[in-house]
C-alpha cells in the first residue's frame, strides 16, 4: 500500500466514458450477444430527481435496498433488510472486502457513479452465482466502451454544489474507441463539510473528502477475442462519523483486474470470459479530534484479496445457461491499541481481526429453459468450499478454549423459479435453499465495539453455517401506460447469527456496558413485500409510486433490528421539449416493531418533499444539462430506524448541477 501514491499518479491520467457492455464485433453488422440466464434488476446509474447522485443515493432508490447510516458517507447497504454479512457485493464479479471492523468501508464506498454503467441486484439464492449468500447479490458493473469501426472520442464532465454541507464535486469521463483498441477513464472528487439538521443545528463530525479514479484498456486480439486490464484507485480522507466515537483519518483502495474474453459463432458455448484480480484496502480510524474520549485508541485495518472469476455462457435452442467458477484468497487484519491518559502506564494492544485468512472456491450454474413463448423455467445452484485460518488463534482461546485454528465448511445452494406471461400479465414463483459461513467478525472478531448497543463483540469460530429456506413470488401488469407490480419473499433462516451477552469477560472499551458473543438462534423469519406502480397521466406527465414493507422476528417472536417499517415514495415527472420538472414525496411510517435487546428504540413517522427542475441545451458541439433542486424542502427534523444512534438526517439542501456530454 505504500506504493499507492505512485499508482495514483499513473491513474490520474485516466478519465471514463459510455455506459455500455463490451461486445466484440467481427464487422460493422455482425455482433454476438451474451446470454443472460437469470433476470436481474439491472439499474442504470441515473436518477430523474437528481443527476449527480452518489452510488449510495442511487441504490437507496431501490425498493429492496435500505441503508444503515452512521454519517453522511459510506452507508452500509441492506439487501432484503439483511446486513452485509448475508449478501454478496462484488465489482464486475470480483470479491472485495472492507478493512474496517465497524463496517465503515463497504464495497460501495470504493467506486463512484461515473465509473459504473449499471448495478445488477439479484434477490436470494439466484445471487449465489457470485458466491454463497442468503440475502442475494449486488454486482457493480464498471463502464466498458465497445470496439468501433472508426476512431471515436466521447466523454463528459459534471460539476455541482450543495448548500447544506457545502459539498462541491467534479466528475469527469473520457473514452477512446477504435476497431482494435479501447481506453476508458474516470476521475471524481467530492468535498463536503458538516451538514445541518432540520433544526438548523450543525451535526459535528459529518464532513468528508473523497477522490476516485479509474482506468481501463482493452485490445482486440482476434475477430472474436479481446484482453482487458482495469484499475480503480480510491482515497477518502478526513471522514467524520457522528454516530461513532471516532472518525476516519485515511482510507485507500486499489482494485485491479486482467481479463480475457472469447466469443464463439457456432456451438453451444457462446462466451467464455476469465478474469484474474487483485485488490487491497487500508483503513485508519482516528479519535484524536474527539476531546470527549477519555482514552485514545488507534484502529487500523488491512484487507488483501487475490481472485479468479471464469464464466461461460451457453445457448442451444430453448436452453441457455451460465456457468461460473469463483475462487479467492483474502487476508483480513485489524489492530487495536489503547493509550491511557497517563502515558507512564502500559498501552494495551490486541488484534481485533487476528490475521484471518479466508479461501473460497465455488462452482455455480444458472439454467433457463423456454417451454414456450409464454413460459420459462429457471433453475440452478452452486457448491462452495470455505476455509478459514486464524494466525493468532490465542485471542479466540480466551473465550473458546481449544477451538481449532483452521475451519473448513461446505456451502451448497439451490434455486428454481417459473415465469409465465399471459397477455399483459407476468407471473413468477420461486424457491431457494442455501448456506453461508460466518463472516470474519462473527467468527474471529475480538472486542469489536458496537456503539449502537454499546457492547464489545467476540467472534466464535465454531458457529454453524446459516441455512436459508426461501420462497418468492411476483405478478406484474402492463398496458397502455399503466404498470403495476407486486413482489414478495419469505426467508426462514436456521442458525441465525446474532450477539448475546456473555457471562464471562469484562468490557475493554470504557464506553462499553458489557461483552456479547456471536451465537446462533434456532431460526429467524423475514418477510419482504413491495408494490410498484407507474402511470402516464398525459403525454408529458408521468407518475411513479412505491410501497414497501418488511417484518422479521427471531425464534422467541422478538423483533430483529434494522427492519424497514412501512415505507412509501410517490413522484411526478413533467417533461416538455428541453425542460423537465419533477417532485417527490417519500417517508416511513412509525417504527413500532423495534428491538430494545439490540439497542433500538421507536422512531416516529416522517415525510420528506423534494423538487428539482432541469434544462437541456446545446453549446457548440456539446450537449449540456443544468439542474437545480431542493431536498427536504420543508426542512423537517427527522431520524429513521436505520440511523445509527438516532443521528438526525440532513435538513433542507439546495443542489445545483451542470453536465456536458460529447
């Protein structure tokens, strides 16, 4: 990681481009398409309400993703109302693991909206194509310009300002394409100060500064083959977390890959794509700017991953399939050093992640069989082998004497779904079964402080696999500018991992009230439902609405934490010629099904109104967009069920944005 500054200088030359997937053309007419077996929710990185959304803001618009917020930066995504341990989050299929024990650097924090083209969101076991999961998968797809017959340049630039936290951002993209060579690049910079809540009170320690750049180079090695290398460099500094007792001094990441892709004109195999990758993260928490802390603590963390992804797409008549091999090796290290006020006393040192190695290898297959023009059967599964090794297992022996230094697990998964189309109606019903291994923190964490319930957490290497049984169903109607979709899923999860108070051990952090150890409940139950509707009221006036609900309980019928209450969003969008205006209302009902056992308390209902207007114009050879809008228009003071420590959300925020494309 000490060489990152050198790499940063090289990557700074890059700037990125068009949001399209790579397709290698034999000539200007013939083009071989990839086969997508399982339908995923593929979302482009754009938003009618706000052009310059961050990755977190964009994902928040999905009806099956919510966020735990500990500040204004690096939100933790919850897929199907489950924590990140239960989902698989990848970048172009590559496994990336954060380096922070407090989950302050989720995978989504290491990319920017201008180096992504789409995000694939897959629910439940259909997401096991990327590895063992319970909740599903989120795959962040990087921009990749296709080869062209002529030499072309394209790109864009976007800048803007937000008044509440005085955020200023610049996003740049540039790409070059020819018949043999493609270059993509991007650069992004964001800087924000403390924001103010709905009472116009400044929320201290909510500032951040972020730099991100990416570079991708592709070369056509034959009429139907190519090689590509990619790299992303991300650096965040001076990031405040008002919900935590400490902030982030520095976070850096380098994410690299080299891929070979071969397309086939004949035969059952249509595409073969293999990628080798390497990524490394370092994360330094800092509490020196918190004078209220009686004890100073350093908490650095490191995560390094090597991996392989190799997939093949098959198609023959009504049958298609995707086969994928996943393998990676990850090393996670986190340290904790406590310095007493009286420096003559001895400092305390421990590994909160005691050099934990995780090795995984899995083979997955998704199949699709079109029985007729109106019906399809999807089915598949995966088999994964998971290996853990703790270098300093003596930390685990303090609470679990004699626990083995190594642990091997088998992680199977199966899923199936049936789709039927009858005129304007689409129906789907499915089921799934799968295992996941405990995370590094759940299995090997040592005195990881949770400021939400104020307990120190201890991992347990002997935890059983979580086992999920799921069913899902959806129905959709579309006709003459009207669309209605209802979807629901239900998970019964055996050996559900939670923290329970330990009778032995004393807290290490002076702010802690006790020690919890990760243990398994007999089971937990989780239900999610969403209703989406849209209606073209007039030719230029469109309405959208979403209503979502979730309910989750443990084996004693107690509530599980961070479960979204009844949530709604409704919006109107008017566009005519080059002018557009949009407004939205969104909010949560009161959170009454909270969990005091896990540190939750009730949160009241709230309603937030947003509005924005945009105009499109041409400036010389450039197409330009300008937008102005306001979030939380009526400056409501509120905090949601997912705001760590009940930190208030941002008050009224006026934003502006200017964008050029060429």
